[in-house]
C-alpha cells in the first residue's frame, strides 16, 4: 500500500513546495517594489490608518446598528475614494458627494411621484425611471468629456438613484436617511482628503512634473547610447553591452507614457496650489511637451531600427561622419538635459539658448561633412562609375543616423520653444 | 430702477442661453457618438434592463427592509460589475465573489478571536488587523501581476474585511448575514453575466481582433497618403487636401493603442470560447503584433516628419526615384492589407507569400535606382565637384522616404512571420 501512497505524498510535497516558491517569489517582488518605491508602502499605510480610524470611530458608537446601518457608508467611502495621489482622491470625493446628492434628490422626487400615483402604477414608474436614467448615465460615461472627469460620479449617480427610488420607505423617512447618508459620506471623504493631503502627500502635479523631466533625461540617454554604440561598435570590443543596451531601450517607456500623463494632468487640475505650483499652473502644456517627447522617442526608435539593420556602412565613411554625428548627438543631449534641468527647477535657464545655438551649429557642420563627402571620394578614386555606385550605396546605408537626427533636432528646437514659453 | 435691472436680466438671459447651448452641444455630441457606435447605446440599455430587473425583484419582495437590508448589495453589484465587454464583466464578477468570500471568512475569524479576548483588547485587535490587512492589500494593488487581474478583488477584499470585522454582531448572527450577502451578490453577478453574454454580447476578443486588423489598414492608408502626398504635391494641385491629411494622420491612433490592447487581451483571456475563437486562443500573440504595428507607426511618424521638413529634393531627383518609391509603397500597402484580411478571416492567405516577395523585389529595385542615380548625374554634368555637392545634398533630402521604407519593410516582413505563425 505504501507504494501507492509514496507518489501521492511526493506529489503533495511537490505542490506545497511549488506554492511556497510562488508565494516567496511574490513576496520577494513585493519587497523589491517596496524598496524601490517607498511612497507606495506609505500609501498602503495611509489607507490602513484611515480605515482603522473610521472603523473604530463607528465601532465605538453603538447608536448605529453595525453592518446594516449607515456606518458602512463611511467605511465604503474610504475604501473606494482613497487614491494614490491627492488629485485623484479629491476628484473622486467631489464626484461621490455630487453624484450622491444629485441622485438622492432626484430619487426622492421620483419616489414621491410614484407613491402618489397608486399601487399599480408605482412599480411601473419606478422601473421605467430606473431604466431610462441608468441607460442614459451609462451611455454618458462613454462620452470622452464625461469619461475624463465624471466617470465615477456617473456610476455613483446610477447607484444612489436606483437605491433610493427602489427603497420601500416613505418619503419623510427618506429625508432623514438621506441626511444621515450624506453626513457619513462627508465624514469619510473629509477623512480621506485630510489624510491624503497632510500625511506625506503625493501630488499628481509633482508626479507629472517628474515624469516629464525624467523622460527628457531618458531620451538623452537613449540617443547617446544609440549613436554611441553605432560608432563605437566596430572599434573597441563590447565593454558594457548590457548597460548600454538598457540605456538605449530607455526611450521605449517614453513612447507609452501618454495615458499616464493625461490622467495625471487631469488629476493635477483638481489639486490646490502646492510647492512651486500656482493655482492655475498650465498643466496642459505638460501634455504638449509630452507629445513632443513622444515624437522624439519615435524618431529614436526609427533611428535605432536603422542602426540595427544588417547592412552597415564602411569604416571609411563611418570615420568621416563620426565626429560630426557625435557632435550633433552630444549637443542634442546637452540641450535635452538642459531642458530637463530647467523643467525640474521651473526656471528659464540662460544656457539654453546658447546650447541650442551650438546644436544647430553642429547640425550645420554635419550637413557640410555630408556635402563634402562625395567630392573627396570621387577625387580619391580613378573610376567614377564604380566608386560612385559604391559610395552612394554606402552613403545610403550610413545616412540613417544623420537623417534621423535632422527631424530630431527640429523637434528638440520645437521643444525648446515650448519649454521657454512655460517657464516664463 | 429699470436701468439697473436690464443689464441683470440681459446677463441672466445670456447665462441661460449659454447653458442651453452647452447642453445642446453635449446632446449633439452624444447623438453623434450613438450613431457612430450603436453598440454603446445598446450597452447602456442592457445596464438599464439589468438594473430595473434586479430593483423590481427586490422591490416586489418586502421581506427585506429597503435600503438598509441586503437588497442593496444586489443593486450595487449590478452597477459596479456590469462592464462594456463580456471579459471585463466576468473578470469583475469573479473578483467580487472571490474577494467577498475570502475577506468574509477571514473577517469572521478575526471577529471571533477579538470577541474571545475580552472587551478591552477587542477594539485594539480589530483596529490592528484592519490596519495590517488594509495596508497589505492596498500595497499589493501596486504589484503589476495583481494590478492586471485582481485589482478590483483586492479592493473588495479590503471593503468586506473591514465591514465584517468591525460589525457589532455576534459571530453566529454573522454567518447568516454572510450567507445572505453572498447569495445577493451571486444573484447580481449571475444576472450581469447572463445579460452581458446573451443580449447582443460584446466580446473583448472580438474588439481586440478588430483593433488589430483595423490598425493594419490604417497603417496602409497612412503610408499611402504620406508617400503619395510627397510625390504628387508639386505636380498637380491639392485636390483633396483635407481627406489625404486625415488619411496620413491615421497612424497616430495606432501609436497610442498599447493600453487598450493590453486590457482587451487581459479580458479576452477570461472569456469562454465564442465564434471563431477557441478556448486557448493565443491572445498574447495579438499583443506582439500590436507592438510590431506600433513600431511601424513610429517609422511612418519619422517618415512623415522628414517629408514635412522644409528642405525638399529637386524635381529631377524626385522623378527619378518616384516610380521605384511608389512601387515599394504600394507593395507594402498590399502586404499590409493582405495581412489585415488574413487576420480578419483567421486564414492563412496563399497570396501573402507572393506579395511579400513582390514587395522585397520592389525594394531591391528601389535600391538599384538609388545606386544608378549618382552615376547618371555625374555622367550628365561636366563639373564633378559642383554636381556631386549638389547631388549629395539633394540625395540627402530625398533619401528619407527611401530610408524610412527600409526598416518599415523589414518590420512588415517580420510581421508577416508572426501573422503566419498565428494563423496556422
């Protein structure tokens, strides 16, 4: 019998070990996340504090009757409304209060009308009104203007309206109930707002600000890595392959930052003035910068695609264009880093104009190098037919870094203008 | 006195008219959205039906005591769980039921421990347990693996746990309550699932499928528009400027489709087999195709940036490269459309291989045209110094469409491979 049991035991042991390994793996990842972003751990603790406070507050006061009573609305409000950054919390709180208030008053109205119209008509009126309002509100959530700001409010509106209109209470009792509900929600939301704003607050505006200036730095890194790898590759060995390829890939997360930036800008608009940001800080300008950065990242993507292609230019051509290309690249990077600093400190850097000038000068140099290139090659070699064919082929293969840089540089200067406009 | 009133009246009238205009504008937009996407109107109506059904069901049964009782959980479940597509609804339903069940049992356990340990310790134990679990669950929502699938479940877990553990009921009463709550939630979720699956269902898998093959068509359109405009521009007038620029911009929404695709693929995995999709349909492959399409869109972005730059090639060069470039472009478009069709019908098109071959041939032709270009120019003109400078300048300006096409073509052939792998 033990022969049959052993494999089962082994299987069980195997499953247990597998589960343990998974749990350990999960915990390890969680630890790593916590170490790299302690803000998120703090946020978790803030939610814990808020919940314990509101729970105990209601637990201590036995005048409400436990789960069935209104205390739960306060708990629920805290759980649902407490978001990672202040803007989102404010946005959800206002949505919740407004949605509850509007739907509550409308629901009481409909309920009154229905109760006046006799027992037969009552369920019909209620059903139809719920159907119409729920359909309309659900559909309105698809509208882009509603979705951006009042998505949660519309949901709360539907919820409250159907709860109120369907409740079997008389209207005069409903008023007392509505008063209680609104007050518990107000307690919950104000607790959330206070804790999220005063206990190590995380502002959406700050986050957006950081995303933008970090993205600039990432772009500079990628550009440097990309062009650097291309021109170094054949000369020295591969000293720090992993590191440089990681740098080169940095632009990829810039490409996908649109959704984050938009929601951050949206939340940032709800936030009160804080730190260096005034009340009407031009958050929309950040979105424009973000769009320009994304198209820069696109250029870098195309550029690195060209550089990775199998066909490579000859050493001769590479050497010829190397200095000029590297100069353009490094000057672009300087401009990007300069911009990043000036965004970070929200000051208008005086160096910026001169570095843009230098970058444009380097670009001109590169174009000159390109122009002078064929002449040299033709004069060096006796057979124009052969050489020119060879050369044009080479030039075509080598041109990508250069051509990719031209729109990039245009974009960078465009970016400069925008940044300058903001920092003023 | 009427002098003072008039401006006020005018102001009031002005405000009313402004508000009316806003409302009308909103309604107009809503109407346009409804006409262009009737599915969204139907979804709104489905939510309306589900809500009316569940509301009336509970309204008709007076054994529950209105808002305070458990009926509200069914209404709330419907409002919160009913999502646009079937996968999302299933995902949220399962999350809700699992979260409630887990948190409920854990909450009852903690409640029992707390109630056994005396009156003084009880609130302390409850407070600490709520704090620890709420913090941990909130933090776990930041983990990417949890966020993708169990975000909502974690929220429900926190909510239910704090509600149960804080409730003032005795444990034996809690069991009955938990049973009631779970059954109302089960009624709500099953109603949602049935209505969303059987009343004109909207499958996340279908949506993803459509997004992918539409994006391919958009890319083909943009590529055509972009290259077409470049080569036509100087010859004929501007016959359909708005139309072609709209076409050229089509690639932009491909660039920003990442988040949508990922959430769709995530929801699609929850869906049962339907239509042409089997149980283990490789949804992740769609994400790979999506990534390739995005990098294609990036190339088109860089290309159109180059074409829009002020410096243009001379007519002579344009004419020389025109046919070859147009051929590459049209063959790429054919391949893209072929791919789009083959994705749409989930069949492996036999034409695909031959059109890829044709595209590669056209590419080779273009490279030959480029190679032969300088030779001709040099032989035509007597002063190699001048002409070559001029030529290289021109070539540089003209090269973008060509050079942009090379990585694009590489990507397209890469795409072919992936698509072929899937359709097998």
